C-alpha cells in the first residue's frame, strides 16, 4: 500500500520564529517526508499555524443555525427553557441530522477538530437526537471527531419514561457518554434528600456499559456543591478517574479561597474534570486555579441559536476570545492561556491526543493571517485553511471535507 504526504510550506507555528514546513503522513506530523512517498504541497503563505480546537460542550440537536429566524419568548427557570426546547423542535422542518451536520460543518470551517455533543433523550423526542447525531457524525467522519452524550435534559425522576430512554440510549452503541442534570435542584424533588437517585442511575449505566459520565450542574450553593462532592466520591469508588466531567458547575466560581482550594484538591484527586462556556464574569470557572490543582478543564460553546438564546456561533476561537473578555485577560500570557483551554484543555478532557504541531502530534491545525497568538485571540482573523488528519477540510471559511 503506497503512502502519501502533504507538506504545508511556509507556515509559522504559534506565530513564532521563521516560517517552516509542516509534514503530514498518515494523519500525523512527521520530521521529514519518507523516501518514496508521493508528496502534495500546500503553500501556507507565511500564515500562523495553530492547533485545531476542541468544543468540549455543545448542543447541536437543539440548534436553529441556518434556519428561518425563530422569535424567542422570555423564560424564567429551567422548566420553561425545557418547554421552549420542545416548541422549537416541533416548529422546525429541517431534519435534526441535517441541522446538526450544518452546524458542525460550520464549526469545522472555524478550526474545530473535535466536539462533545450533548443530545436530549426524553419522551418528547425519543432517541431522535441520538440517531440524528450519529448520522451527522458519520457524514463528518474524517473531518471532525464527535463524541455523543445521551443527556436527560427533562430529568429522569421528574419526567416519566426518561430513565428508560436513557438506559436504551446507553445500550445502543451510538453514544460515547451518559449525562445527568442538576440531581438536586431540578431532578431531585423538593430537596427531600432523594436527589442523588439520579446519580445512582447515571453511574450504574456508565459502569454497566463502560461509558464516561458528563453531568450538567447549574445549581449554586449547597444544591450544587453537595452533588459535586458526591460525584467526586462516586468517581473514586467506581474507579472512573479521568472519565467523569461536570459541565458548568456554577457553584464553583462563588466559592471562597479556602473552600475552592479544598474542592479543587478533591476534584483533582478524584479525576473529575470540569467544562466552562464562559457565559459571564461571575459564572466562568476559575480555570487557572483549578488546573494548578490538577483539575482538567475544557471550554465549550453550549447552545447555538437554540430556544434558550439567539446567540452562539460554534466558533471556538471566538469562545476563547469571550473567555479572555470575561476573565479580564490583559497580558499575552493570559490570552494564550485562553486559547490553550480551547485547544489542549478540551483535548485532554475528551481523552484526545494534544495537537501540539510537533512531530508525532495529530496533523490537526488551521492557518490564519496574523502577527502572534495573542493578537489572533483578540482580532479573530478568518480561518483561511483548516486541516484535519493532514487533509484540508475547509478553505476560506467553507467546509470542503
């Protein structure tokens, strides 16, 4: 079987130093072109090469991206937002698989190499989101790595039939992780102490089917902190270190220094990772302090033009920019760390090899015009070329994979 190489000439990794060549063979960067290998050459034009980005938290099943404008109503509380999801789903005429593919192909064109996609599992939809995302994933094979999380947005205790559907999804072979949602405040009744029952089911399914866990946790105060500590304990007891993530964790940013230090140590020891979407200055996770304690932290888009909000664009470079904005990033180091959370942080959280642009690294990167990495994070230049596995998958903002 013959091999081939693609040489991306005249590029500047991370915007540092003189232009060099990046050589991709078999989806991996190598030092030199092996003898006897057919070579294709792509001129980078002196552009900056940056690692492909990872969206560690996105909901492509709910998107209205590319659809006719949808006028949203005010909503107060999670239950109203959930009802809005159903209304938007019933209003749309494009298939879920096509909408998800459209959005994720756009994400690729903006430099994204992998996503963790949370898809609703509830009686209102059955397993439509699971099968639709699985179809979109297959159509994007080779251009984007897609991890699917079966997510009980409507709760498993408060919504009859949702628990059985979650179990069916976990057994389907189509999902890569099983999720949960606010096991106390939303899916735990009236604070009667039965909240962890949701976690009983989620962790039981994860252990039975060998799946990771990713739980949405919006609750603040004791209603958030209690389940977060419970998740850490369950993770250690089940030997699932490195396979459990808590998304949002809005109870963490409000902690005092001493309590934050204690919690970070607990999460780091249990191998529980966290995901933030940088929604605001008071809800973004203190990711630097968490990482210093050994906690894996990733960055995500969350909803993109769904029933909850008309905003969002599935552009992880823009999300790194927003992370810098919400954390008051000022120095070059601050800005580079925001980018790194969207690249290396997300890859680590999803269990993917880091795209370092060094030999042996996945040949996943994108090219932009610019001066240096911090300036790119601030100015958000166009993604002129996107490469996945050594193959060009997008040019000038258009998906070609």
